[in-house]
């Protein structure tokens, strides 16, 4: 039994025909058929039921395909190991990002990654911060962008960028009467809509409320998109991170955005990855790419 024979079987399962499977694998139909027959002899059971020009997988064939696909996936990962030795930037890595950052960060960084590191494949997992920490610890993600560095000797951290918060208010509120920057002290006694528990940005919002004696609202939103629509037509305000206010992100009608005067409230973002990672060099370089792409978000 070898991996190539298993790949022939997987191709047959996908195409449902020896002829089509052979074309997909760039071999002759007799070659593919013979190799699958040898696989059946090795396993001691029929994997394909052949009758009257019709071929379908047997129950044993279906089960074999299931495991063969897992072997194929593992073999691909093993090949990646070899590629990384020759070129670490040929890696495929999984990056965890929390929901109040992920959809706004990707349009900013992916063109940069494609331009400067075209061989690098980045897959994203969007989860709240606590879950990302679990996934990083268990090895289910290779790195996680979080709002703080993880205090563990097993984790390496790189500061990526700082991102200003903007004030978001309804177009019929007092903050819409002027386009001038808002002094954070103007939040005194103003009610601020917050995100629900579990979002790391909620901590940033509560800190702004504490510093400037704003009033945290009792009703909490599940996402930034919900939050910005809740503000429209409301006497309440909220805070939005700068990335969520820039194109291609569209703002709803009736929402106004205002800069704060210095010192502006902001959040910090950090790349965290396991110190023992075999792609440590890639993580450091990726962090620098992201930092460069987002260097203008704290003004």
C-alpha cells in the first residue's frame, strides 16, 4: 500500500468513474484501475463494486476513502515541513483574530502579505480572546492577535500597532453640530453603549468611561455592527476603532464620527505565538508586515 494508490481511490470516489479519475490524476485508465486492484488485494477486500459498466464504492471502500483522505491531508502537511526547511515563507499558518478586529484588519493586511510574501498562506480563525488563548495553547492556531501580550515564557509577543478610537454619535445629537474634534472630557455624564462581556474591547470602553466619567449603558451589543446601528437615532454614543471606520467599511446613514483631541483613547494590538514554533522567523516577519501596514492608525 502506498499514498499514490490511496490518491487513486480518492480520485475515483470523487469522480465516480475510472476514466474521469484517471484523467484527473494524469495517468491512463488501465494504470489507475490496476493500482486500485492491487490495493484491494493488499487489503483483502473489494473497494469498488464493478458490474455492467457501473462502478460504485463498497461499504469497505467508503470507509477506506475516509481514512485515505486523512492520510492524504497528513502527507500534505509533511510535504509542508520539507518546503519550510527550504523556504520558511512557503508555510501555511492559522492566525486567530478577535471579532472586533478581524473583518476590518483583513482588507488592510492581505494585499500586503500577497505582495511581499506570495508563498505564505494565511488562514484566519475568528474567536473571542479567551477562546483564542485556548486555541493557541492547544496548537490549533499558530498565532493570535490579542489586545495584550500573554504573560507566559512559552509565548513570544510582538507589538503590532496602536489604534485610535473615534466617537460615534447620531446625526441629531449635540456631537454632530460641529466637525471639530471632541475633547474626551466632553463624555462626562454621557451614556456610552458597550459591547457584551467576552469582547476584549469592552475593557477598553469601560476604561474610557472610568477615566472620563461617562456612564456605561445597561444594554450591550453583540458586535460592532450592531453597536453602530444602535447609536443611530439614539441619544447615546459609543466608541469605534479606527479600522472599522475606514473604507471599504460603510457607515450607516445617520451616524457621525468624530476624532478625539489628544491624548486620544486607543487600543494596542499584539501578535502572540508559541516560542517553540518551528516558524518563529515567519511569525516575526509577519508581525513586521502587519505593523507596517497599520502604522497610521494612531494619530
